[in-house]
C-alpha cells in the first residue's frame, strides 16, 4: 500500500499569483490584528502603570 501523503506536491508546481496575493494579504491583516490586540491587552498594564507612576524630579 502506497503512502498517499508522499504524492502531495509531486511534482512541484508554481502557485497562481492571485492566490499568493490573497494569502499574503490575509497574513498581513492577521498580523495587524495581532499587533492591535497586543497594544490594548498585553501592554495595557504596563502603559497604565507608567502613566500613573509619579516621576521623581530633582532640581
């Protein structure tokens, strides 16, 4: 019995340009979403702490 997974991608074929553009656009959109979510969730505590933290001014 042959392994059907070994036949995937054989022979190598070029991906259509419109499909490449769609995939890269989807990746860019997801990256933007991740960075925006990170801005408002992960770094929120640090940003709030630095905003309310009193600065020591020695003059």
